[in-house]
C-alpha cells in the first residue's frame, strides 16, 4: 500500500461509493494500458504487412529465374 493510498484511501473503493457510475483511476489506467497494447499490435502488424507487400512488389519488378518479370 503506497503513501497516497494510506493518505487518500483506496481509489477503487472511493470510485464505487463517492463517484458512483465512474471508473476508478486504477481501472482507467489499466484500460488505457490494454488499449495501447492492442493499438500497438495493430500498428506493428500493419507495418509488417506493408513491408511484405513492398518486398513482394519489388521482387515482381526485378523478376526471378523461376518467375519472369511482368
């Protein structure tokens, strides 16, 4: 238990009683972390997919011994 928790009390308990209907600061921080993790994963996958597409198109332009250039 941190100093602020001892001084101010548990924010989840306070959110449940005093601020009914609102999420606690801890829950909000956890939600933001999950959203950030999800968003970064999507961005990383999009970058990897674009890099693959760029390599594939470059290979098509160059041509290979087993596949003639278009």
